[in-house]
C-alpha cells in the first residue's frame, strides 16, 4: 500500500511539473511573444490567473504564474526538467540567484 501511495505521489508531482512548465512556456511564447515580459496591452497575468482559476481551480494566482514563467525561462529545454523533482524543489531552485548553480 505504501509503495502504491508513493507511486501516486510521484505521478502527481510529475504531472504538476510538466503542466507548470507548459503553462510557463505558453505565457512566454504566446502571451509575451518570446519577450521577457508581456507588452503593455497584452493579456496581463492577472487576467490569465482569473481564467485559469475559473477553469481549473486553485493554484493559479499571479505569483504562481510568475513562478511558472520563471521556471520555463530557467529551464527552456523540456527534457532538462527532471521529473524526479517536485514543484517545491523547482521553486526552491528558482530562488538561487546564480543561474549556473541551478544546472
């Protein structure tokens, strides 16, 4: 039973990390057109936050969307993202100021 619970936890963590990376990619590539920040007049993160929260529930506040954007910008190659690490691990890594130290 414990092994099954561990497998479920790992599957959930993997899905979250992959989903949050994808949301970060969408923010950067589509909403910002590959700019570091959205241009004025483009769909702001606040509006995106409201839409995602309505559609998917909690977990999509502006701060978390900024984390997702930074996650994608820090790890732009999807295959470089380790699914063994949880979203909490990645948020901790994102706080490391030296980008080379994250590799």
